């Protein structure tokens, strides 16, 4: 048997820079109320959401990613040519192939970086971060760009009162690079495919292609509805509140820390009531800054954690070197939690 030589990378990895892009158009609850029977008060009290951003035609998945990544690369103080891999987590890039990551890698000016997309719903950032860490430690890349990006407005049924107010658009990116000390803890991640139907696309693309009005959902004007994301709100809410607090606790323990050691908590921005419940279950002390970006960004799935991270740092609510617990969870169902040092 031939002896294969292995490569060794850095001892550990860390997040070196973060950047975000929020579409120019801010959409208040009033606009959502034009299509559903609800109220600003109901949406705010049930979800915490006041406004969200919706992308225009120019703010494509690639364009928003490039903006966010440019900021992350500048924040990390590296050159794009030093990036060895680009990972894009998204469920709302409409071109099945090629991966949007290759276009982004090229336009950013990387030196032919490896590039691929992943689909891990609202846990996409944690999944990407975990892959990046592994790649840096095994020497496959010295710096990895992890992007979470969504145009969920394209996949929102504005006549569905259970979801119309929830989703938003945007991109968040981090540069992950080598470190002599651990600055990204062990990831606690997993999937629960037996609950896959609780968050899903209303109609698969192949069924949608049939255009058959007798079989497909139609809108108030009798036109076949474009596929959208639908969810069993209460089932997902219960799962998030009961199961995800346990996962977050496990991630904290795996990093050898307690709630007292934390400076910041950045959970997936899906619903402020889920965030409040987790804060309570985890018994987070008063000094821990909690991300509540959902109020003005809505649920941007894979983009939600890096966007919230960027905002906390930009507003001074968190600072470089702070210890943050991050947890993403959603469609799959999938989840990923870890503790990181903020860039
Ligand atoms: C979507 C969500 C905000 C709905 O809140 P909820 O408190 O669970 O609401 P319910 O679905 O139980 O509905 C409660 C009532 O409000 C009504 N309702 C539902 N949507 C409404 C709306 N937009 N406006 C006003 N009333 C509404 C329901 O009809 C129901 O009325 P009823 O009690 O007379 O039957 C919540 O379930 C949620 O956030 N779920 C998890 C989302 C999530 O975390 N996703 C993560 C993965 S991306």
C-alpha cells in the first residue's frame, strides 16, 4: 500500500472579519398588511418584527454577497487573493447550476478559490463555519469566506398570513483564518429529518412546471402561485424553544464555558419570543448582549447570524474579542451551535 502524504494546516481557526449587506428598500408591517388580515400590533407582539428589507432587481444573491464579502475581507485586513475557498449558504439562489459561489469567488478577485454552495436553511452559517474551520485546520485553505445570503422575498407567499411578515433579504459574510489558539469552539450540530415537513417549499419545482391550476395552489386572482416557504409555525416554535436551548447549552459546555463567561448571544433571528425564551432557559446573566436584529431585519435564514453579528459590532453593543454563543436552526430540520470569539 502506498503511503499518502497528508497536509497539515493551522492549529486552530478564528473569525477574522465580518461584513453585511441589507437591501436599500425597508418594508414596514403596513406594506405586509395590504395583503393579509392582521395588524402591526399582532406582528410585533408575536414575532418582534417591525420592518424587513426586500431586495430590488439589482440586489441579486451574487451582488449582495459581493458587497457583504468585500466588507468582511476589508475587516479581516487580507487580500481577496488570500482566500482559498468560498462557501455560500443559501436556499434562494434560483439558478440550480452552477453554484453562485464560483461567480462570487471570481468577482471578488480570489485566485481561483475553491467555491461551492450549501443548503442548510437557517443553520447554514454554522454549517459553513464548521466546514471552514475544518478546511483551515487540515490545510485545504488558509482563509475561507463563509457567506449566508437570502432573497426570501422571492419565496414568500404574501397572501399567507402565517409567513408573509416573517421573511427578509440580505447577506452576511465572515472571513475565517488561521489561529494559534482556539477561537471557534466545537460545533453541536445535527438534523431531524422526521420533521422535514414542518418547514418546506409549498410545491417542488417539477410539480410547479406542470402549471396545472387544478392541482396547484392558486392566488386570489386564480393564478398558480409561485412556490414559497411554508411552515407549521407552532410546531417549529415549540421545537426551537425546547430543543434548541438544549443544543445551545451543549455547545457552551463543549467549549468548556458557562453562561457567565459569555459576552454576547447571537441566536438565529426568527422570532423575538424564541430569543426571549432561550435567554431565560439558558439563564443568561444581565451582562450578556443579546442580538435582536429580527426587529428590523426579519428572518433572513442563513444570513441572519452574520448580519446580526455585524450590526452588534457596528453599533458598539459588542466588541472585538467578545465571546459569543451562536446558534442557527431551521428547515430540515437542522441546527448548529458553537461559541466564537468575535472578530
Ligand atoms: C409564525 C408565528 C409567529 C405565529 O405565531 P403563533 O403565536 O404561533 O400563532 P399561531 O399560528 O398559533 O396562531 C395564533 C392565532 O393567530 C392567528 N394568526 C395567525 N397568523 C396571523 C396574523 N398574521 N395576524 C393575525 N392573526 C394571525 C391564527 O389564526 C390563530 O388564531 P386562533 O387562535 O383564532 O386560531 C410563530 O409560530 C413562529 O414564529 N414560529 C416559528 C418560526 C421559526 O422560528 N422559524 C424558524 C425556522 S426559519
